[in-house]
């Protein structure tokens, strides 16, 4: 499919209107402290029920792209990152804002984010078809190792505590076992409820674990951070200064956007990990590393470029292998499957229009973010004045209605409530959510392909390494397990060693 045909679809009034509305929605949600980009997408899911697949994918892409950037707004003004991806450089952005440059700081972050997003789209459009050609030769062995590699990467980047990361993964895998056993056809953990025979509905699970848990966390905080009085520079002056800063650090943007795309493609990593790594690399190679954390624009440029590039990178494994790169693409896979589409190596043969429209939607959303993101920066203080007492009940209502609308069953509401409470306990226990989410998404894929391979090999485990690609993927997975075991043992012995 050529570029002109793709643009002809993306530039239709319906798709353009969807992208514009969703970029505004993403800017609003991302700017609100505690309301993450993942939560924005989870709340959008019920509305995608009434959209065609192309429009639904465009809505998710536009929402995510803008919400990731908009998290910088509350970070700069309140020192509260709107999304986890903004946490890496929040100290720098807040200090620059307090010094009388809030708009300059945010416009610099906006320009870096847009450029990073465009670079990420270019890499995505180039790499995805090549990877799809490679993945067509995959058997159940490669599919098993690839899904297991994704779960292992999620544990590797999930947080500093390996046991907590594994605990999160096992929680997700346990939820994935609910339903009919693929090997013997026997119901598991359904408690006689026929509606659970197909397993836990994916979308209500996402809404519960992300939206409801965030609502409960915000309710536990119980107060709204007051706005401090800022010295705000004129709009034109801020845009000019941001443009100069952007041009001065173009090499940083190229480096961080390229690295962010690669990091985003790792299952479980996502934009927040990309931002932290880019910030650390920037500090390592900076001529003034001592200025980082004290109000240095360089870290903001690198972090902003990396986190938006990672948003595009996360779609690579999602489209090619059906393995989500982050929580947002996990939801996106659920939406596509709800529409009767199955991401995987054959998607370029069966739904090429959808794939290239996603690429085009990314490009248009990033360009349009110059307008909607700039509007959000200009109206930042007004956006942050929305009372949580009004916002939170409205979000809860939308979450419940959305879960019921998708399944048509009250069971969805119980799933939202149960998994929302479970996620809240996990957050309170400092157990990350990302491995659990990937466990729910990939658990059935791992089990199905494992059972198929075992039946073909008659129980011979060495057959998992018989094919070259499977052997490479298996070796990579085992290496990650070795690293995880080493990290866990080192942490254990460090805690057991008495301090002198």
C-alpha cells in the first residue's frame, strides 16, 4: 500500500476529526496529576465499540501521543508528573518553571516530543514490515519463546525488586488461567459461572486495574495540590526561546528518539523506562552533568523525545507478534481483537490498510499535537483547576458504563471492581502492575503454544531448541532468567549482610 493511499484514508474528515478530538482529550487527561495515558486509553475503550477498526486505532494513537506529552504540564507547574513518563525530568522542569520560564520549558518539551514521535513513526514504518516477513516462518516453538521473552522482559524492567516483579507476573498468569483448559477442555476457576468459560474479559480487566486503582489511589490522597503563583513569560517569547533551545539540542533529540523507539519495542518497558534511560544517557554525555536535577533543559529535551518515540516503538511487537510493548498497546490489542482483527505476522496480508493507517495516524497526531499541545500549555493553569471532587466520580461512572457496554453483562462490573481492588493492593504493596497486565495478555498465548509444542514433541523439551530461531529466542530468555536470578540473590545477600 503506497503513501498516497494511506494519506487518503487518514485525511478523511472522520479520521482527522477523531484525531483532533482525541488529542484534546489526551492533553486534558495527561495534564491532570495521577491520570495516566494508560488510564486515558482505558476510559476511551467503550467509545471504540461504536467505531470502525481504523477509527478506533487512530483514536488510541492520538490519545496516547498527546497524553504522554501533557504529563509534563502538571510536572512543570505542580511538581507532580501527570504520567510516569514525565517523572524522569520533573525536577528540572519544575525548577525552570519556578525561575520564570514555565511556557518556554513546556514548549521545548512539546517540540522535542513531536520530533521524537515523528522519528519513532519513521522507524516503526520501516522496521515493522521487515519483522513481519521474518515472523511468518515462526512455529509454536518460536511463538512460545517470544511470548515468554516478553514476560521475562516485563519482569526485568518492572522495578528494582525481582520478587515483587515475579509476584506481579504470577498474579497476571493466574488470572489468565481462568476459563476452559486448552488441553483437556475442563473449566478452571470458573466456580460454575458459564460467563467465565472464555476467561476474564480483557477490557474490563484493563479498566479495573488502571482506571479504578487510580481512582482509589487519588481518593486515598484526599487533597488537591494548590497552584502556586508563577511568573509566566509572553507566549511569543516562550515559543521563540523554545525554538532556539530545540535547534541547539537536535543531536540529543536524534539520539534519544532512536533509543526510545528501540526501548519502547521491548515488551513491558514503555515510555517511562525510555525516558529514564534517555535522561541517564544525556547526563552521562553532557558537558554540564552537574546541572541535571537543578533546572537543566537538556534532560527535558532528551526525556521528552524518548518517551514519545517509545509510544510508536511499542506498536512494533504488538502489530508483528501480537505481543504488547506496553500497557497501552495491550489495550489496543484487546480493542483490535474485539473488532475481529488479530495482530500478528499475517496482519500485513489480511489488514494492511489498518497497519498503514496506524502509521499515518501517528504522524498526523504528532503534527496536530503542535496545536493541541500548545493550546494546553497556554491554558495550563486553567486545565489544572478542575476539582477532583467533580472529575473522579465522573471517571468512575464512565468506567462502569464502559465495562458493561462492551460485554453486555454485569459480570464486567464485578471484574472491574475485583481487579481494581486487587491492583490497589498491589500498588500499596509496591508491586508493579505492568508484569501482571502482560501476564493476563500473554498467559493464554504461552500456554496454548507450549501445549501444542509438547504434543508435537511427545514431551521432549529439547525440541523447543531444535529450530534455529527458537534456539536463539530460548537462549535470550534463559539469559534474562539468569540475570533476574543473579539480581534476586545479590539483593537477598545484601539485605542479610549486617551493616558495620
